[in-house]
C-alpha cells in the first residue's frame, strides 16, 4: 500500500443528510490509542500540526486536532481549524462535472472544445481532448508551474485568463495516453473548472459552493482564503533540514487559477460531512435528489484507467486501490507549499478518514505511514 500511494508522490433541498453525530467516548481505549499514534508521529517527525477526522457507520467516530496551527503563537488545532486541502479539491470539481453530466448538460465523451470552443494550444492534438480524458489524467495537458500564475482582475476571469495562457503551450502527451506517474495534470482540472463555468454561466466557486459544498453541510469551507475567519486559519510551515527548525513560511498558496485543482480551504469537521454524504449515497442506492445519483457515484468509484505495474487505478476523479488488507478503497491525496492532506473512504466498511497537515515536508507520512497505521488500527482492531 505504501508503494501504491507513493505513485501520487511522483505525481506531484429534498434529500438532506443528517448533521454530524458523535459516537466516541473521549477516554475510551480506542481513542487513547489513536491519540498515541498521532502524537507519536507528530513528535518523531517535527510536524507542527495535524487535524484528524474519522467517520464510521453514518456518523463521526472521532475527530481531533493535534499540535499547533502556528508555531509562533502556539495556538492549538481543533476540528474547525482551516487548512488548504490541496488536490483533494479535485474531488469537488469531479463531482460538479458529474452533476452536469447527470443533467444532460455535458457528455463525458465530448471534446473539450465543444464546451470551450476558443480553447487552443500549439499543434492539433488538443482538439482530441475529451472530458473523460481530463477526469482520468489521460488528457496529455501539461502541469503549469509557479511562473505561470496569473493575476486576474476578478474571480470570474481567472480560469479564462489561465486557459488563454495555454495557447503558447504544447501537450505533454497525446490525449488518451496510458495513465502513469507523469500524466497527472493539475491543468486538466483547472480547465474542467472552466467547463463548469461555461455550462452553468456561474463562476466555478459560485457553482461548487451552492451545488456541492452547502448541500453537503460544508458550511465552513471556501475557495477564498480571505473569507476564512482569521481565528480559524492555520499557517503553512517549512523546515530547515540542517537545523530541523520548523517555522511559519508566511506564504499561503492562494492561487486564483487553481481553485478547481487545489485551492479549497476546509477542515476535518466539514470533510467528515463530505465522507458521510458520499457513504450514504453508496449505501442507499434508492436515494434521490442528492448531490449525485448513487449510480453516478458508483461509476466514479469504478476503475476507468490503470497504472501498469500497480494496483492503483483511477475512477472519475477518485483514485482506487484494491487492497488485500483493507479491500477496495477510494482516496485522494494532496500537497502544496506548506500543506499536505489525505482523504480515504473504505466503502464496504462504511468508513472514512481524513488527515490535514500544515506542512508539506511530512507529506509521505501523512499520505502513507500515518494513514496506513490508522486504517490498520481502526479497521482491524479499534472500535
């Protein structure tokens, strides 16, 4: 499983679900063990802070903050402390696209240029990019680095301006390329955000907030860092490797073009709601009028493309692992300067786990070691 998740390290109104309920006892043996696992990881790896959320059987089993949201102030982390969720944001973009597919406003096999006709790049290959290619990281679109960040006049122009900059770029691969570590594309999900805008005639953030976040009771989440209550913000951190000194980096990656691929600000309370919502859809196939139809979610959690040599595959936006130890689970991880995160759902166990961290240097620990240890304890032992 470590090897599988490490692939992503290289990839650098009618239907309403209940509000979170709680099942754990704060001093139960299981929660004491969870505390021990997380605190040990925190101390051994010089991690400033972690927020953990665990859901089971339709309610929140446990959530808690560990460490500090800012090493300069020592302010403690709790379940409402806000973090950049990084590439976990892609799950919300994929959900928005699938909503529009359900409504008949998008066909997953249509070309990108049908919805954004002015989209152009060097060469002719871009004309063959489909919506499916973009959801499965097989579009061939390159990742665009920091030097290509944009400064739009307003949010409504961010994705259009970014797409215009791609006219000077070439595809990295032919559309439909075999999925592998190098085909992962943040750019594809940013442009999917532009598709959402063109189809709905709203900004990406307006649509996803009203049609995905709020219906899932994610009331404290936002694509706008400045809208987060200052008392709820966490600070990004970096580490000097020679001195092992951890300090606040004072750079928050609030990037206008990257809302669809990695700029959702959230917390473990809200993300527990998100996992509960998805598991309710999975476990109740007759439910109607939710964020998605249950059959749509099932398709998103079904293998679409595989990575040769690995048990990791991708559905539609969600990564999938067929684990001998835990069974099938779906997940996404993420990292940005100052942050790392992982979210895992094990459908057959009606279980989900989210870890948010305000540092990027321990990302493989957040993605792999700590996540696996908690999965192993919760699914095999802790109740």
